[in-house]
C-alpha cells in the first residue's frame, strides 16, 4: 500500500504515452488537437476571437456539449482520485467545461470528501496537473479544464488561509483589506491549480431570518458593491476567474424560507434594480468578473435560470458581462421539478440554454445534462448558432485565463511556499480583529483590566465550540483557538480562568420551544445552577452565546431570532448574581437580544470569526484590539418588524405617531441600526466641505471631512457618507450610503477623509425605468451610523 502513490504517476505516464509520442509540446505553443501544425486557436499571437472561431470550427457536437457541463470533483461525483483507463469510456472523453472542488479535502458533515492529494500543497498542484494532462493529451481536441472551487471566506481547500464569515468581512468596512484578501484567495487558488473561484456572494441580506445571512456582506447594496468589487479585483489580479453568486433576487425567498423552499421573492421591479441587481451591475461593470452563477429561484413567476431577460438582456446586453454563466445546483432541474414551467427535464435544459446558461452545475454526473442537450440538438429544438455562442463564452474565459498557452501549474513545488504564508495569517488575523463590533459598553466595563479581574468565569455553549470557524465554503483542517483557550492563553499566570458550560446550544424541543415553552429539565437547571455557583466565586463573567453551524447557514432559516434554547435563561441567571457580565455573541444573523441589551452591561458581536476566534475575542475584551467594526445589517427588535432594514422608503419604518397616527400597538425602531458600532475611544467630525456646491448632472462631487480621535486610545473609525435626494420624480429611498472609509487614528490625531460622488451615486430609476440624475438639491450627511448623523451639507445639480 505504501508504494501506491509512486505507481500513480507511472500510470499517468502510461495513459499519456500516445500523446507524448506525437510530442504536442512545442516552444511557445501546444498542439492541442495533435495534428502536427500550429492552428489559429493554438497560436498565442492571434486575438482571442479568432482563436475561438477556429477552435469552434473544428469541434464536434459531442465536444461542444461537453464544454457546457460541470464534473463535480472527487467524492462528490467523480469516483477516481486520478485518471484511469476507464475515463476513455466516460462522457468526458470529449472534454469538460470545468471540474469543481477537485481534491480539495472538503470537510462538511453534509458531504465530506477526504483525499490524500490535498496536502502538502505541492502535491495538490501536481495532482491537478495530472488531471489536466489527461484532458490535454487524451481527448481529441485537448481543451483544458477550468478548475473551479468555492472561496467566500478563504479558498475552500485543506489548510488554505481562512477568513471570517462574509457577514464578518462586511463588518470590517475595509476596502483595502478585502482587496488584499481577494489577492490571497486568488494567489492560493492559482498555486494549487484552481483557475476559477466561486466568490464573492453579492446578495443583499434583507430578511434577517434567512439562513444565508452569514454568507453575505450585509443588507446595503452600496456596501456590498464596494466590498464585492474589491474581492473580484483581488482574485482576478492573480490570474484566476471570479464567479459572482447568486444572480439574481436570491436572498429574499418568501418569508425568509430556505431549505426546500427558496422561491417566490416578493420584490417590485424598481426595488429589484435598485437593491438586488445594483451590486451585480456595479461589480460587472467596474471589476469585470469572468463568471456569474445563476440562482434557482424565480422572480415574478419566471425562474431566473430560464430567463432570457436575466441571463442575456440584463447581464450581457445592459451590464456588459463577458464571462460564462454556471447554474447553481438544481437550478436547471427546478424548472421542471419545482417551478413547473417545463413539461420534462429535457425541456428545462432547452429553456435554460436558450435563456443564456453556459454551463450546468449539479451534484449529478455531467451526462444527465449533456445527453438531453444532444437530443435537443438532434431534434433541431436548439440551433447550433445558440450552442456555438454558449460554448464560445466558456472558451473565451479559458483563453483569457491563459489555459491554451500554458495549461499547467508552472511550478507545483512553489505552492508550499506561497499558500497560507505568515503574511497571509497576519492578514487573516487583521480581518478577524476588524470584524469585531462592540454593541454595548455600559460604564466602560470593557476593556477588562487584567490586574482587576483575577477570577474569570467563561461560560456558555459556544465557549469551547469551534465548528463555526470552519463552514461549508471555507478552508478546513486549520488549527482552531476556542474562546476559552483564547482567554486562558491571554490571562496566562495573571489570574484564574474557570469554565462551566451552563447550557447546551438548544433544548430538546427547539425550535418548537420558541413558540411552546417547556419547563427546564433537571439537567438543564443543574447546568445553569453550576454556572451561577461559579459566577459567584468569580470577578467577571464572559458568557459566549449565539448560534453554531447547525443553527444558521444554508438551508437553516429561522422563524424566531432570539438566542436559541436556554441561553437567555442562562444569561438572566448570571446577571442576577450581581457580577459584571460580558456577553460575547457568536452568530450568523442579527438576533433579537432585547432583554440582553437592556440588562447586560457589555455586548460584543463577533459573528462567525475564523480559526483565530479565541485569540481575537480575548484581545478585544482586554483592549489589545480596539473594536472598530460596524454593523452591515440592521438588528430588528422582533421578527414582527421584518421587513426592517436600510435603506428604506420615506416613512416606511417610522412608528405610529404623526398626523394620522394614534396607536400604541407596535414595538418600533431598530435594536441596533445599520452602520452602528462602538469603540473604546471617541471620534469627532468637523469641517465638512462639498465641491462644487452647484454642478452639472454628469460631473463628480468631492466631499471632505475631518475626523479626530478625541479619546485616550488608538482606534479605528468608519466614516460614513449618506446621500439624500430632496425631491425626485419617483419615490426614492429616504437616504442611502454612498461612501465610507475606515481610518486608524492615534489619540488626538486628525485626518481628512475625501469622498468622490459620481453621477451613478446620484442616479435613480425614473418613471421610464431609466437610470437618471435629476436636477435638484442633494444633502450630504456624515455619520457614525445610519441613525447617528453628525454633519450635513447641501449641493445642487443643475
């Protein structure tokens, strides 16, 4: 058995012997079709469109249709870790568009895919080369494979650099850092042999009950567009494609329901463009991603993956997208099985391809899509013109990636030096630190003083849990620091840290217990009593509560947003001891922590931090990391307020007062508004300048403001610019985010922050659904959150 890995490369050599005899590798070019001459498509000096036309003219229907499907990698669909002789009998003997998550050693309790080839990193790069070599040498046309992989919070590969969950990334409001993170993801992908990364997610998370809030940058389209743009630029600067998810109107299924539902978003056309399509339009136009993933939901009765309007008119003709579109899993199948707009699966395939889909991706063998597609062509139900256009888009990306000039990882051994370096770990740590959001700090309880608090109790169901640090779409097998370990390490010999769990994540009947409360069991009461007893012996209590990966995420939408299970009862019992309680929240969506906010003196929102979780939380609680993150999503007080988010239409989120308001029947206002976050220091804004104060509709407007750290500690502030259009031809949003900058300031230090407003920032969709900058007055608001506005100034567009 020990000799087996040595045999595999020999097997690869045997398989490729016939191609090697023809010597297809020449100086400066590769004879992919093995005809002994340099064809136009093989000539690097030719322009890409000529190369595509030449290649298409030589391809058979079988080869073209194979460029329209994904082969899921080893263990998901592919059964072999390395090429075998039997691959000559598989459908991919004629090539394949892409192979997804190949040998990445995915760790997930829904679908593990362990492999010997994921690590060391150089071993993976060599393994990808072996697979690529088979396609180049053993298929007739030798078309290279696009190796895709997930990467929304670090590349989804064994021991790659991990990042906090996207909702945490969104909380940093740090564009430069997100660009750097994208570069890390792209560089690691390239070194490991991946050529296309499924990231970022650009869905605005507007329903806080939705399980995938944790995977989004937030609720505001401008914030998402700015962060998403930097992630795409970073990834693609490293020579790897970025594929945007999930296009479109995906993140508001009816009632926030996920799982088997995932349909029927109730979104009006203008709102769709201004909120849900805005990040996709901006990122496509400004960062030019090479990929887009089409979503499996419908909009206004039409499934997106079967919609010519979404996939062609909007995406390609209006936004200018020039890459290829892959389907989200089951998106094509749902046209038939769920949406019922196709009489059978073959008709679903036809509708999707006609609409503009390039590549079907699903957890089923590629022939389940390719064979019906071939039948449709044979029956003249899809024209070769359409097929050629769809295949050309896929080939164009492969040419842009340089796969037809150099299909292999040039230096596999280099992967060991460039993946998850010390600099990458430092970047990841910085991002985790910047994602911390301080929600409450009564009487400056935080930061904790080591010398004052000698006996510390760490309690709560997430104190030693770590599953939230590694989720389905990120790196696995990195060393994890739990909150308990982080606090213990930080305190060292300076004090005593004790641990009592207190309660489980959920009780036996949860989530039913959210609507029908059950008495505490004897075991549950004993757990809380044990924590209380230890709290009485301690100087301060750190309660680590929230959600784990089984409570929030894909297919895990919720009906209530309180702390799950008995966690609130634990917090209440701890608070009743009279000892100072610090509540650390580890969660993936806003929680309705009303009692906690009223009575617990200090609350830190950590979201789902990455593997350095315990270290970063300890540093933040004790003051070595001054929290500077801001909420990228509104915290409602109750699910009864939903929809409740930012931006909003005039008067749509106010209370019941006013001219026609007399009731006192609802809880009003946000628990924590969009853009909110406290610090251990204080900041002041001054000297707001807007230039020009009168300008033309197609000109830029420059805004400057001074920000000063007036406190005693070094800290980060996020200066937020909101824009209000005083009068408009259609009802516009009350005001909206149109600029933000994260700045680091020493005590007493002042910096001038400059924003540039472009015409697009002033535009609205007019009555004819055209983006227009209308003449009139606009107000620039500078604030510390969407509700904490400090300075205002107007300008006029003539």
